[in-house]
C-alpha cells in the first residue's frame, strides 16, 4: 500500500458512496463530511464491533450516552475553556491560515542538514528546547512567543505562496477550540453552553451517578461512543481531522493502592492492538506505538502512548492511551464542590479513583480501514476489507435481468439471506460491471443465479480476494456464509 495516495482513496470513497464533502450542494463547509450509504454501514459496523468488544464482552465496563450540549462549568473545570486552544498564524499575503505548530513541525521535517547542525542563535528559546524540537519535530506546549521567535530566526516561508518568505506572518495567537452554543432567548453569559469537545467529560461528571445506580465496583470502566466538536484549523487529510467527529472513549477507574497501573496499562495496550488487528483486520506492519515525551505529555499524566497507523500521509495517531491519575475527578470535585470519592462498604476507606483512558477516533478507524484495504491489481481496484466490517456481506445477482425465472430465484435467495446478513441485490448491467462495483465497496462474496441453477439448485459463488469461483448448493449457502463471516 506504500504507493497508494490519499487522493485515490478519497476518489473511490466519493465514487462509491462512502464519504461526500459536507453541504456540497451549497458549495460545501470545509472539514465536514457526510457518510453515504456504504460509508454509513462501514462506520456503523466499526462502532458496533467496538461496543461489543469493550462493553458487551466485558463485565467490568458499562456504557453511557451523555448530552452533546453541556454546562459551561464542566469545560472550565476540565481546563478546556482556559487551555484548549490552537495557536494560529495567518499569511498576510495569501491569507492562508495555519496552525502554528504544524507550520513549525512541517518545516523541521524538511529542514536541511546544515540548519539542523548549525541552527541560528536565539535567546527566547533555550538550546535544549531547540535541540529537542529539531530532533523530534514536535513543539507541543510551546508558547506563542517561542513559536514567533522560531518562525523569525528560521525565516519559515508560506507553504502556499512565494511572496511570504517568513516576513509576512501575523503574530501567533491562541484560538479556543470549543464550539459555544447559546440556549433560549437569554442574552449573555447565562445562556452559554458548549458542544462537548470530548466524550470523556460525560464519564467524569456522571461518575457518581453510575456508581450509585449500578452494581459496579472498582476497578471498572465507563465507555461512550459519540460525537465531539472542535473548532479546529485542519490540514485536510479527508476524515482524519474534522470539526465534528466520533469518539470511542473509555475511562477505566481504579484504586491506585489496589491495582497496579502499569499492569492495567499493558493490558489495555494488548486489548487495543488486538481490536485493531483481529477485529478490524489491519496489518501489523502498518501499526506502531509511540510514547509521548515529557514535554508533550500533559502535566497530570504519568504515561501517554499513541497507537499510530501508517496513513497515506505518514504515521499518525489512531488511538491514545493515557494514565491521567485522579486529575479529572479532582478537578470536578473542586469545580462542582462535590465529593466524588468512593467509599468501601467493608473497610470504610475513601478513595478518589485514578483513571486510564483509551480514546480512539472512530472516523480514523474508518479511514484506516479504507487505506489498509485499498488494493490495485490487474484491471481492478478492490477493497479487501475484513468481512466483519464490510458494508455488504454478500451480493446476489441474476445472470440476466430480463429472465423472470432467474430473477425470481435470485430474489428468493436474497430474501432468505437478508434475514441474517446485509446483502446487496444487483441486476443492472453485465456481470463484469457488477463484480467491479462490489470489489470497490469490499463485498466479500458475489452469488450468481444462472441457467444451471434452475436445474441443479446450485449457484456460483465468487471470492472477492482470489476471484475464484465455486458451485454451492443453495441449501448450503447459509452454512457457507456462517463459516466465512465469523
Ligand atoms: Zn502565503
């Protein structure tokens, strides 16, 4: 897949109805996307599998579905109102707006060797910091002033125009990512709420509710799947980073005196890896773990690692795993002036639980699945999706649409299999066209009813990946699919 460009994947996604640009009919809204018929299926399959793996098959995790509109105080206590911001710069020549950290990091990645060995002198950035940035191409946590200084001393030009050779940028400034909403007709601060910037806060603010209304005890997790909203300046890359996106987050609560956090952490790493490789069917060689450096990690986190996938635009974060200590619950204890500690009914011991948080972007799993499955081979493009996530599990065709006997038989098979699987029925065009279409949406099996069927009650089943065909009795079809689609 090394040579597959994002542009090809995006073109197929549009052509076959996986993803469309948002509000396209009216000229579009940047960085929003709509999921078409097969895209909606793929997305739903991913979400269902995630929920099954981490809620239904776990005794120690329960689900939650919190409101998207939430109290402004939640986001003050969580630190998002104060600190959840991107640093931006604008090119005064071509009006390009960019995240300042991305401008710096992209520049560092393309930095010539001599600049790296002999960086210009600067007083505002310490030499250790400069060295670290040049080595890791990361400037997370840098102040606006430091970023300004870096742009000036390295004379970073605009990636969009040749006029700005590093001297036509506005000053770097912070821009809060939360989407404010104003409720009702009351003007001003009273009516202010926020669309949630992450699903995690829903678990923290409902921690006591869940604890008191369910038979759970530490250690246990609360999981949530749902939309979050961030008013980000994004570099594109299709659905990798968008203004609204779907998260799958788990807050796993434990007593640090009773559970060994490092052991829990390692177990989570295994579970995440297994979900991505076994359930979603991603190739191991396209995955890696990356540990956050001390500078990059939030001050309250003792360890953060990202499971990264090799997207067509490089290794990028898919799934973060952070040990967040008791930071979040203690922030809400202060913010709401409420006691959120757990009391052990036997010993009377009180503890404010610590938390390990696996947080994944569902839309990133979606893009990863398309990227990993995309194959171009002799005369065809095929999505070799795991059957578990494929939009359709099989397609049923009558060899010819204008033969009522074939049509009727195909309809019968379609109706029968549809009781258990999502099946596509296609009678348009010729058989070659139908195979082409099914290959491009990743349908694992194509079942064709032909004239022999009327004699022998068997059909031709074609395998998507090998293109091999075999005759299977209609009465055996269900067994066949049940075995293949486990
Ligand atoms: Zn420019």
